C-alpha cells in the first residue's frame, strides 16, 4: 500500500524506531491492536497506547481512513512530477492540482517542484491526468511514472460487510461493541467480518501521516540507478538497511530505473549526509533532492467508489 507521508516542520517531537514501526503498522492496518504491537516491539500494551496517543495529539497521525484496494476497481497508481516556473502560491497550486478527480495527494517542494499521487484505471485516464497537468499555467514539464505497487485483491463484499464498512467509514477505529450496537449484529459477527475484510485485502484501513510535525525536515530524493548492474529489489534492500529511521517510503517507477525516496532529516546537514551516502553506492547514477513545503490529501477513486458502494446500505 502506498502511504503518502507528508511533513509540516515545527520541531515539537522526536521519533524513534519504535514510533516508526508503529506508524508503519497503522498505515497498513489502523485497527491493529495494542496487544499485537506490544508483542512485536517488546513493550507493554499501555506503552503502545501512550505512544499512539502522543502521535495523534501531536498531529503526526493526521487522520484514519478507509479506501478500496486498487484491485477492487482495476486501478494502478502514478507518481507525478511537475516542474514549474515558480510563479505560484504553493498552497493554492497544490489545491489546484487536487481538483483533478484522480489525484489523491499533492505536495509542493523547493525550486517550484510539485509532486503528486494519482489513481488511474486505463491508459486513457492516465493521458487525461497528463493533459490536465500540462494545461496548468506555469507548468514547464510533467513526468508521470506508473508505480510498482501491491494492488491488493479483488473480493466480493456482501451486504453485512458493506453495512459494517458504512459505519467504519465515519470512524475506522470504532470499537467492536459500538459497531455491534449500530449494525444490530453480534460483536462476534462484527469481529469476524472485520477480520475477513483485512485478510481479504480488498479494503484498506489506514492512518494518514503528517510526520513533519516531528523534529524533521522532509525531502524526496529522486534516485536514478544502473539497471544493468543491479536489480531494484537489491537496491531497495540496501536503502532500507542503510537508512532505517530516515527512510519512510520508496515509490518505484515501473517504466524506468528511478526511485522517489521519501526521507526525513533533523537538519540540512543530515540531508546532505544522507545524499552523500547514497551517491557512494556504485549502482546509483544520479540523485536530486527536493525539500517539502506543503502537502495535502484529496479524496480520489478508491474513497469515491467505497462511498458509492455503501451509500445504499442501511441503516
């Protein structure tokens, strides 16, 4: 699952590897229990609860949401890069990009660069996204990369599953007991339905993150590598091993040997140190760094399709 982690710089919170692990778990399944994570990280369930509450109160966990897996509506993801003349108000232009029905997240970066994530179901829709972006005033160049992603599974959602999802859409972490009361089902039945939804991988329960409220500078490293000398799996393993804490997400282009790596650093000196270390890898041909300014999430196809599916279900 793609997690678009964005950042607002305020220097109020430091994250450690346990925090990072908790956040990664919540982006994959925000209904994971304190007890499950306690066993994984070797600390008490109460300690996990306190960490999550801290992350929520600080704004690192922006919100919780539900979306359909791409396989449920025959979709893929694209990563877009817009090079502009720098004449725009960053927040206003991000909002303009987000007006496109296929865009699920957009962000402004230094140097008049804008990045986005979009969902598309056909080459025609990908072309429509490209045409929209190229039509925006002040845009000099557009790159669109179809991404290598896990699309989940295509599963059939019965009426009871849709009923549960209707209520979870308002509160993805709603307790089982409350769900049972609202749906008229037994708690045992509700628990089984949710477990089937999660294991079926047709619906994703996720945390959306604003990690920049921690004491960090967010940046994207556009990394081009030599595919005649190594594979993307080997390079990805090296990145994850070498940058356990600062590396949060890697978006892998399906069309060319390019990674878009999402990092955080405590300051610009650390940003430069990470960049230098990556350049030392003999398989890396080039790296460019974009520092984040502003980010926003937008409802796109997955959320819209889910709302459509649960809309006619009652009560």
